[in-house]
């Protein structure tokens, strides 16, 4: 199932700045499944899909619980496999 999402990749410093959180909090949220994990851009480079980060921010703005955000992140990661 292909989607028409424009794939924009952001690097970690950009995402951290958008979220307004520390590096430690950023990694904690990824480990807690409150943010989607990065994708590989090469041997040592990683990036984050902008539409996934946007979706998490929108859920936070909407007041979703951590459990609801975790479900969203799980769905976003699952969609990666379907988009290929």
C-alpha cells in the first residue's frame, strides 16, 4: 500500500530543536517508544522522517496520553514496511 506522503528527512539536531527538549530526553523518549526511531541513511548517518515527528507533535498538542502516543509511534513504524 503506497502513500502520497512527501518523505522529508530531518537530522537529530533539527528534531531536538523542534521538540525543544534535551538530547537525553530525546533518547529516553525513543527508548520509551514515545518517539519513532531513526532510519539509516548510511553506515554512520541516521535521520528522522518529518511526517512521523509531525504526527507525534500533533498528538502531544491534542493532549494524547503516553499510551496513545506509543500506539501512534508503533503504527508509524509499521507503516514504514508498508510504504516500501
